[in-house]
C-alpha cells in the first residue's frame, strides 16, 4: 500500500459543479467568481475579498496595492516557500529574512526589530504549516515603525487566532488554493482585507489594469467599452475554478475536522517517542493542520533526516520537507549575500523536519501505516 503525500478531496459534488459551469458556457471570471468571493468573505469575516489566479498573485497584488517601490525592504521569515520573497523581488525591493522559532517554525518576533531600517515598508508573516503567527506582537512592532502587515495565509485557511479566522492585525491576508491546500481550485488565490481602496486596486490590477468604474461610467457607449488605468496583470481566476471553490468551501470545516483527527492520532502515537518531536501549538490559536511536521531528534538516532525520508519511501510512505530555507537557494544567496550561519534556528529546524501525509480522505489504516513506518524506522536506528 503506497501512501501519497497528498490527495485532493474531490467529490462528485465538486465534479458536478465544474461540469455545470462548463455546460453553462461561461468559463472565465464571472458570476461564479463573485459568488465564491462573497461566500469566502463570509467564511473568513473580512469586508472585501478578491479572487486571483494563485497565492503568489495575491501576495504580489497586495504589495502593489500598498505601493511597494524599488529599493524598499520587506521582512519575511527565512523558512517559507519562495513565493513569499519572490514577490518582493518583482518590485526590485529586498526581502529581508528573519530567523524562525525552533518550536513553531513561525517568524521569531523577537528578531524582527533589529532588521527594520528606514527602507522597511512591510512584514509578511507566514502561518507556517497552518499555525497562525504571533500577529498581535507583530502588530505592535508594525505600528511603532509604520509598517504594513500582509499575512501569507497560504497554509492557514480554517485556522483561528484569538477567536478570529483572520486577524484584525493584518492589513491584508493572502490565501492559496493550490492543489495541496486546505481548499483547492487547482490553482487560485484570494486577498482578504477590510480596506476598500486596496481591494479596488487589486480588482483592477488582477485584470490588465482595467477599471470597472470607468466601464460603468461609459456604459452608455455600450458593453464593449473599457479603460486601462494602469499596466495590470492577467491574474484573474476562472468561473470553472470558482465553481470548484464554492463547493470546496462548503466542506472546508469538515475537511479541517478530518485533518484534526489525523493530527490527534499522530500526536498520541509520537508524543512518547523520544526520537520524534510533535508540532508545538501556542495558545489562543487553532491550526488548520495543512501540514503535520515532525522534528526528528537527530542526536538520538544513527541516521540523518534525509536517510529517514529514504527509508519511509521504501515502506511506501511519501513525505515532504517544508521548506528548504530561502537563504539556501542560489538566487537569494547570490543576490542578497545571505549565508547559512545567519539563521541558526532555521538550520536547526531544517535538518530535523519531515512533513507527514495529512489529508481528509486518509483512512485509519493509512494513518496507522504512517505511524508504524516512522516508529519502526526510528526505533531500528536508535543510538
Ligand atoms: C507559504 C506559501 N506561500 C505562498 C505560496 C504560493 O501559493 P500559490 O502556489 O497558490 O501561488 C505557497 C504555495 O505553496 C506557500 O506554501
């Protein structure tokens, strides 16, 4: 029995919704997208939501909306997917990496202030694995230094922080609907904000810089008229994707409950195994359990993290590593001179982490198999 790292949760209802959209003949962005944005807005509790083609596009347009410029700096955690930092580079601005907490994998708030300069414009905290970052503490720093907070919530749809799905501390919150995420549209993303001006800017920039207001003003000229007010992007989502998103959103909480049950089983099984550290969840938050990341206590075993992954693969269990820290990639190293020695916590974590399979359709047998595989490998290789 092979256990993939992820399987999307696609039911007949999802399939029917997409087929219905295909049959009705309107494939690109239209009414289904408006419906998806409205349902999403209700779910996360924000005033405005704008759907886009990916989580990366969401982050890019959020930075565009705050007016990021060449030479500016944006603070990001060193342990994240490249999207979080690459969008900063789109503006010829500098992503400034901050080390993470060993326990949660989230940005280490105590290290943010020393990285702030006159050029710093924003902080992009990432809710690593689906555990919300310390947004209230980050907000205090942002207020003091006049910085925007754009949350990379690619992992954290369904999470709660201090009783809210998205924090009031965030200026904008960016979600991803990539194939492995807690809600998928294949590819897709969403920006949520309470700021009307930013939402309107993002709406314009996601579709070639075409102004809807201008279109409304001139509608007397007929449906063909539009005005380009800025060189925008082709970042819109389609109605086919939105139709899937609407269905996925209806079951997003039940999918979360299923992942939570799996996480609880893993926690119970690994809690007393000395070679494995289970995810540490801080107070006042509920994780989405997008990822279940264990840390191997490599001092207590004879094999490395990579060898452990190889052995898991041999037993048919596919796992991942989230993430290869950004400063380890040639681009960020060469362009900005980052070095491994600058991020000791990140390095410590990177050498130890393995992301285990966790998705709603995982059966009890599959979860048991993963637990046995991990347990057997670490006990076989005990020092
Ligand atoms: C932390 C993080 N941020 C941003 C993204 C980008 O999302 P997308 O693939 O939808 O562009 C990802 C995607 O994997 C991610 O893991």
